[in-house]
C-alpha cells in the first residue's frame, strides 16, 4: 500500500507530468498554428508588395503578353507541347492589367500549390515547411527577371509556371487516392501521354513525382515499384519522341523543356529558367522524402529558420533597381500619354536621391582627403560613382520626349540630372527593343516604329503593347485596313476592347486626326524628307542623326523646336546657332526659353558669333556666378567636381555643357 | 420524353431551314463580301470558296445555286460544305444570292456569279513569314492542298535553330512542278542549299572562291540536270518615312549554273557593271530569261551606302540568253525589254508553260518589289513582243511574286492589296485570248482568316503532288549533315 504522503507525491508527479505535456502540446499547438498561418501571412504581404509596389512591373508583363478570345488564337497556342498551360497562363496574365487583381490570382495560386503539395505528399510537422519551396522558387523566378521581361519569348510564364507546378502535384495527389496498382499505373501513363501536349514538361514532373511516391512506398511489392519506375521513365522518354512528328515548332532535343519559359538571348537562358526548373526539382525531392522523415517533428526553431531563409532568398533574388522601376513607371505613363506624369516620375526619382547623393559626396570627400596618389583617387571615385544617382539613357529619353510633348524641353530638359548609367542587367537590352516603338512613334519616325514593333513581334510574339502601337501607327499613316486588322485583335481582349473601339471611330472618315491626340503632336514632326537609314537597334543615336540632318524644306515650327533641342542635347555650337535661327524664324517666341538663353550666353562667350540676344538678368547673373565659381573652384576632374557644381548650377545649361560629356548613347 | 425530343428536333430543323425569303426589298448592287469573290472564275477542283458578308445585318441568308446543285447557308460567314460545293462546281456557273434582314425587313442584293473553269494543280507551297525587317524567328515553308483546306509544314526553321543561332529559310523551288526534285536554302545555322534529287537528299554549299555568294534565286532546268541561280550580296535598309518602308538592294549580283550530275558550278553572267538576277528558263530549256541593272560604283567600303543612296536610280531590264543544254554552251545575252528607259524596273520574269507569255513585276525602281507598293504584274508576249498590264489584275498595293500553273491556265501571285502590309495569295485564270480574270484570294476554311492571320505568305509555287519527305526527316537531315562544297568549273560560250 502506498502511504498517503507517497500517494500525494506520486499524484503530484503525475499531475506535473500531465500539465507539462499539456503545456508542451499547447505550445506545439500554438506554434503549429503559427506555422500554419505563416504562409497566409506571407502571402498577404507578398500580395501587398506586388499590388502596391511592383505594379508597374506587373503592368509591363501584361503589356508584353496577349490573350484573345479567338479560336485561331487558341489553335495557335496548341502548336507547341504545353499549349494548354500557355493558353491558361496568357488568360491569367491579362489580369495583371489590374495589378491588384492579377497579383491576387497569382498569390492564391501559390497558396494552392503550397496546400496541394502538403496534401499530395502527406507533409506534416517540420516537413510542411518544404511545401513552401515550389512557391518560393516561382516567386524568385518571376521577380528576379528585371530587364529580362523585355526578352521573354513565352508571354505566359508569369502564371504558366505556377500552373505547371500546380499540375505537377496533381498526379501524386491522385495516386494516393487510387487503391489499385493498375489504376495508379494507368493514371501515370495517361497523365504522361495526354499531359505532354497540354502541359509540356510539367506533365513529366507530375508523372515522375507520382512514380517516385510509389517507388518509395515499401508497402508496395518491389517488382511493382520497379515496373512503375521503368514504365514512367520509358514513357517520359518515348512520348516526346513518338509525338515529335505532330509538331514542327521546336527542336527534338528541346522536347523535355517544353512549357518552360525561354528568352531571345542565350546568355539569359540559364538564369531565367533555373528557378522554375528548381521548383520542379523541389517537387521531385519532396516526393522522394521517406515517410519517417516527414512525420518526425522538430522544434519550431527549425521551421522558423526555414521560413526566414525562404523569405531571405526571395528578398535576395528579387530584382530591385531604382532606375528600372522608374523606367517602368515612365513606360506606363508614356503609354497613357500622361506627359506631366512622365516628368513627375523622373523628378521624384531625382529628388529621392538628393540625400543619398549628399551623403555619398560627404563620405567620398572624406576618403579623398586621405588619398595620396592619383590611383587611389581614381579608385575612390570609381567606388563612389555608383552611390550617386545617375539616370539611364532610357529615362533621359523618356523624360525628354515628355518635355517635348509639353513644349517644355527648351526650358526644363537641361535643368534635370543627366547621365548614362548602364542597365543593371545581365546583358544590355537594346533601347530600340525596350522603348523604340514609343520613342519612334512619338517623334514621327513611323517606319522605325513599324520595324521595332515587328522585330519584337517576331522575336517575342505579338503582345498588347505592340498591337496598340501598330494600330496607332496605321491610323497615323492612313492605312485604314491595317489599323482595322490590329484593332480587330484588340477587340478580342478584355482590357483593350474599349480603347480599340475608341480608335475605330477615328477611321470612319469624319475625323481629322491632325487635331486629335496623340497624332496632333506627331504629324508636325513628320515633315522631313525620306532617307535610307538603319538604327542598328540604337534609338538615341538614330534620333540624334535624324534631328541633326539638314533642315527639311517643309520644316514645321514644332520640328524646328525639336531639332534645336537635339542640337543642344549634343552640345553642337554650330548646330545650335543654325537651329536657333530656324526656330526663331518659324516660332512666335515672346520670351526665349531659359535653356536657350543659357546656351546662347555660354556659346557666345566661347565663340563669338555676333548673335546678340537679350538675356534676362537672372540668366546673366547666373552665368556671372558660374564664371566666378569656376575661378574659385577649379575643376580637377569632371567626376570629382560634378557633384559640388551640380549643387550650385545643376539646373543650368552651363553645367550640362561642361559636366555631361561623352555620354554613351544606346 | 420521346415526344419532347421529336418536337425539339422538328423545331430545330424548322429553325434551320434556309429557304430564301419570299418578301424582300431589292438592293441594286452586289453585296460586299470578303474576300471579294463576286464575279470571279475559279478552278473546278478548288476548295469551297467560303466568304463572309461584310456588312452589318440582323440575319443573313446566302443561296448558292448552279445547274448541278443548290445550297442555302445562314449567317454572316458563308462556309460551304465540301460535298455541296463539289456538286455546285459540276456546272460552269454558280449564282450567289445574298439576303440580309434588318429590323424585320429582308433585302435581296443583286446576285453575283462564280464561274467554274479549268482544273488547277492541286498543291501550292509558300513561305510563312512576318513582314518584318531583320528578325526571322519563325519561318516555315508550308504546303497547301488547294482542293481542300489542309495545310502542312514542309520545313520550319524552329525545328533546327537555337536561341542565338537563327536560321533563315527561303527560295523553295521544284522541277517541273514535281516534288521529287526540289530545293530550298537554309541560311546561317547549319545552313546550305537543301536539295532533293530524285528523292535523295543533299546539302550543298554553292559558294565558291569564284562566285560572290552561294546560290540564291533558283531556276531548275526543265529537261536537264541544271539549276540556274543568281548569286547576290543583298542588303536592306529602312526608309525613314516613305510608304515603301523597306528597301532591299544588291551590292553585287551574278548568275551561275549548278550542274547537278557533275556537282559543279559555272558562271552564266558576272559583269561587274551589271546586277543580273532572277533567272527563269523557257519551257524547252534553251533560253534563260533574267533581269539586269546597269550600275557602276567603286568596289570599296562606301559601295553599300552608295547603292542605297542611288537605289531609286537602279532599274532592271529584261534579258534572255540562249543555252544549249546538251553541250552546256551559252550564247550572247539579248536585251528583251528595256523599262529603265522609261524609269521603270522589271523583275521576276516567269515564262508560261506554253512558252508564249512572260509575266514579270514592274515598279519605278529596284529589284525587290514586295516592298514597292507601286509594283504591278505585266505580261510580255514572247511571240509578238507586245507588252501589257493585264486589266483588273493589279491593285494600288503590291503585286509581286507570281507562278504559272503546270498547264499555264492559272497564275498565283502574292499581293498586299488587302491591307498594304500582309502578303496574301491570289489566283487568276488565263483564257484562250490571254486575258486574265478578276483575281481572288485562295479560299480559307474561315473566311476571315486573311484578316486575322498575322503572317505573310510569300513565294507561291504550284506543285502537282505533295512533298513526300517529312519535316521531321528534313530537320534531322539538316541538323546532321554538313553542306558539301561544290567545285567551280569554267563557263562554256559559243
């Protein structure tokens, strides 16, 4: 018999054990709940970031894609294996036109992939964390592209890859629910054979992952497991080989990567496709995970670390570049022809760097004061170059275009920062491909706009953006039937139908397009004589050549204004005086724009041309101050002195002339 | 249930009955249809001439009637069942009546006719290409059965090229409309001239040290195993604002002869002051027709630029050159037609199979008329030397590449008349008086196809039979075979 005292002790011990277990379970339960909720919390964060911070990026992806409610379009999609995926991917991509909606669909899709992965592979405890791998890799794939968006051949990749991953977890999910072995085998066989034309290589991942599940299941006899493995591998090898005769749109050796995104630049291929391939591999790895590992619970710390690493990986690979974001925002504003907004975006970016520029300058000055030789100075300057804000040429050209369209180019273009920062990109994407159609269209170089719309369509497929520009271009050149052809395509979209119908009204013969935007500001620029040209994919060089050619006989006031602007842009003194003469003759100028006065006072002091202009006192004073400043602050090197000078005279043409030199044009 | 089903069936059948309305208002004009198939002459073995009624109405009804059949079709798109069409085409004329209904009132347009005439070669082939400038990511040479709507890819560059190693394909050509002897060029990646000689595949490189390029525009000798080619150093440039967006010009061009049996290349014409191009044989193979432009400029680094500056002044005349195929001996070239005198330029001479007519395209300047909106088709009568622009054949837009059917009764040609940018294929019938009928677009299953399709068709060629070698075999052959060089041999002259 137990004594009461001993009983009490035992009961206390039991009670203590019980309570400890309950507490542990409660903690485990609480942490389990937290980890179950974490994907949803992260998804909500992801959606917010996409919808409100990356909306321009998403809009460009949509602009470069196309989905038509048209049988011919549907049939065309099935000309490659994985056509169904491409079609549904394109269908969903169009919703990125409303970034909040498109990104919501995508985030939901990622969550579904996560959930189905958990279910398909019976993941529990720590192993549930593994289910975040495919979505994380898909996020990395889509958000690490950067300038790659302009060379993506597949237009559906944003959603198609996620849909592909989703499809890849369906066969394992299904085999778990089929009890008979023959049923399982039949499912794999059918999935491989039917799935390939519809889902491409994603179908193989699904089959393989289901086969791995069966192969790793020790409860199934070894012979059957081997049969499954052999059949699946044989089908994956044979189906593309046997069906190759049905297709004529790809190389046989590419059969096992059909459905994966592709790019038009070979050097990008691996970087672009790797995350998606890894997402598929991760599904295979999860399916190969033995049960005993899946069930084994580990401390929440492991799972927390796993999630943190995942978030960190997304953060690390997420393409973040201020110039790129600005370019995309300007791209969008130009497409909307919101010229004030284009300039405002540029100014905002410029302003946002004021503090960091000052900080970089202070830090650089401190370092330079310690430098002893020339090499050390150069090294410091090199190091700090990237800390200062410098726009890409695309940003500058977009900004200039907007200023030209608002008649402010001669007042404001040289009051903003200039430069030619390289794209933060694996390879430099030609400006003509990225922005050629916009620049050429709005500057009236119609045939070059046509060229780059078509080059883009040939290389990357027709997209909504290209169709819009081709429609406007055809309206501009009076090619009615051609305009209707493109508008007919846009009529079959959800988001451009209204735009297309508005454009169509211009073709009824009752409208004078010379009075309608945007044509009203383009037609006056089309007064030049024809010449043979080839831009070699360098839009800025082409624009310089174009506007610095001898003045056309029928030059309009608008053309003279733009030609003068480009003469100033290339810092040609002779060109400036010549173009100024034409500008003043053809334009009714009451007050000389600021930059013209500054250029004239500067050029007159450099090379007396005997052209006397009346300068405002403000400009004269400014130039005097500039000269005195030069005397008191001799320029050692442009790189070293640019910043302090820019703080004093950065908004003047004097600064532009002396400090913005030898820019690389693209 | 059965009663309901029968009632539903009767209702459906009644609803679908397509009798012409008894009460209507007559409209004194033919309806606008697309493609324009009003009052045309078609081959008796052509696929159904589907069209759409290009005007708005609440309801449409089309009645096609001939002595051998009648069919009524509802709807804006008039897609004629093949069996019904075949019945209709047994008679020489089909009358098409179009009725439209607006606000409950039927209107009857003036009927138009479709005349049924000579049989046509059952197959054509063409290249599918976007009207782009430099990029050629997706190109294919396709074969179309004109008696149906079936189309297949003969070869597509996507089957061989890789991302950065593109392949351009062009100039498919057949000997005497048969496909056992055919050729096309694959340029750049794994390139060469791909030939099927009596069904055997070959891949050759026709560039020799003595010629300026590999073979370009081909003309297979009708009786002997020769192919005449032009050799061209071709460049393209863009007009900054001209409606003719592109200019394609030769920096140099000559003519060569490839001897298939002896596997050798010899020169036909290589005058450095002449741009000889577009060879075409007479049906007996004893005369080679070609065009040539006289042009002199220094052979230096500025030549290419100079050529584009002078491009509006470079004009091609029509020549012929006698040839003895047995001895492979050439006679002196003869100037046949000199349009340059009147500031015009002729290209693409093609002789009718009866040897009587030579069709060519003519524009104010240049050689690559697909980019010249002014380009029209002209005909030269080789018997009496008369030259004329066939009435009703041309349009304000481009008419360019043309090909005679094997019996010379039909001509297929490429034109951009529909929208000014996308090349479409049109057929015209030649009657016994050498008049050409109103041209019409080759029929498509979906009549709105030409409006929707975002590619051009070019280089239409007639074939009597389908290509037997599959695209897969061709791709595999091109991938696995290096182009074998062809030795140069001396030209033989009288």
